[in-house]
């Protein structure tokens, strides 16, 4: 199970040709120039909502 909220595993899985733009540099290095931020922000919002639910159920902040 992955932790929620801007997690490194999520970003790693988001680095695919379908969700990002890549440039092949002349020196042979491949660089990601655009990343779909929607999965990362969605994951972060899910973490905030989970924290809010837990806080309401335990009465802590």
C-alpha cells in the first residue's frame, strides 16, 4: 500500500509516454519536460480528506 499525498511512487508511475512529454537530448539523455499533475494533486487531496475524516472521528486536530 502506498502512502497518500504527493508520494514518490505515484510520481514514478506517472512518468509514462501517455502522461508526460519527453525530449531526447543530443547527448543521449532523455528528459521529461511535462508531467500530468492531476494524479499527484488527486492523491494529495485524498490524503487531506482522509486526515479530515480521521480528525473528526477522534476529535483531534
